[in-house]
């Protein structure tokens, strides 16, 4: 397996990204290869400081960088030799099996949509992430930021995409699906959510269990897959990060609150495109980068994109 890593993306690139790449080697097999995309001189200098042999990686030199503040579509088209653009081209050409970056999220989404493209039949791609529960069973939630306003048929399809992710990545057979809402009654919610409820209730391809309220997300495992639009999902994601930050700032220690640390998850896969891509947090440091790489390995290992193609 070949995993492409954008070395130049993120607030702490390239140093923290290379450190995470080195740390990930202990969890990868001899058949796996990390492909580092970025400024070759910077990569070699950092590897030397870490006393790590460059032969453990494949290094692809890129001469341009898409910055965190760049306009995504403009930067992607005007910087064809950036680490993100080159990574997507390699992915499309089959030179790497998966690609991950903590860089400009917008540029990563542009590459996903216009280089590797959507899977035919997918209405809108989504960002999916793991949501830890106190009973130690993980759920998945989508969308967490890609599409802030979704139509009912898109929400239905998110239930399908999330079920595929839960089945193959989390190894949950017949995962239950719930729609995030302001009440459990099917008459609650916005017009789009109420129509989505009817669509999901009548769709035989998912194990729909009705609505779930926000107070059920972390307290107990009420659903394996939680569906919402990207606006709501991003609020949930940032709220969970806030829980961890508050707990940590008070010098408290608890295994569950530690699990809410984004560094332990690493990144959010884009589901619905023709390749396996994971986007990391822009503030990713060493540990988060390592887990982003391992998250990418996991979705490539189960060939998530192909599983979605077959289902859709």
C-alpha cells in the first residue's frame, strides 16, 4: 500500500508532519510505503535531525505550496506543482492508493471534486468522523462540515454512506442509523429534516431507527450512524473538541474525555469520491499527523471508495 502525505500542509508543516510520518512507521508493515510530497530539501533536513533514513520513504519534490489562507479553487489551478495538486494527480493515476493532508481544506475538496471526481450516483460528498461514546462503542457522524445545507435526498444518501463506513471501517454489522434532530418525534425539525425522516423510514437499504437528540450523542450508544447536514455536524465536532479542551485546561484526567481529543482520531475521510482521501485538522501536530496517516491506511485497507461504488 502506498499512502501519499502532504508534507507542506498545516499550521505546523513541514516539521510536525514529518515527525508524525516517522512515528507512523512503527505501525505500518514492510509492504506499506509512505510517499512524502513537498520540498525535498526541507524533508531531508528534518529526517536528518530525527536520525531517520530517507530510504524509509519515497520523496516527491514539489515546488509550490497552497497556503492555509489561499483561495482554494484559484490556488489549486494556479499552483499545479503544489503538494496537494501533485498528490491528487498521483492518486488519480494510481501511483498512490490513498492521500492525506492537514493543509487547505478547501483546496483538498477542490481536488476531490475535480481531479478524482464524485462516484457516479453520489449527490454530494461528505466528511465523516468517529464520535466516541461513553460505553466505549464508537459511532460515526456525517456530514461534519462539507455541505452546510442539505436537501432531504442528500441526507438519505448520507445514511447509506455512513452505513458503509460503519460496516467496513468500524466492523459493525447492520449499523443502526438515526437522524440528528431537536426531538425524537418524526414531526419535529426543519422541513428538510422532516422529509428526510420519511425518506429514510421508507428506504429498505439502511437500518433506520428514527431521530436522535443531541443529548444522546455522547451519553450512550443510541446509533451507529448519525446523519445531519454539515452546519450542524461541524458544530457537534467543534463542541466535542471544546469538551476536551475545557477538561484538559482544568488539569483533569479521564479516558473518555481523552478520546474526544482530535489528535487521537487524526482526520476525517471524504466519502463519495473515487478515491480514499483523509483531511486532517489544520493545527495537527506530531500525534495527530500519525493518526491521520493510520486513518488513511484503514480506509485504503478496506477499499472504502470501492465499497461505496458497489453500494451506490
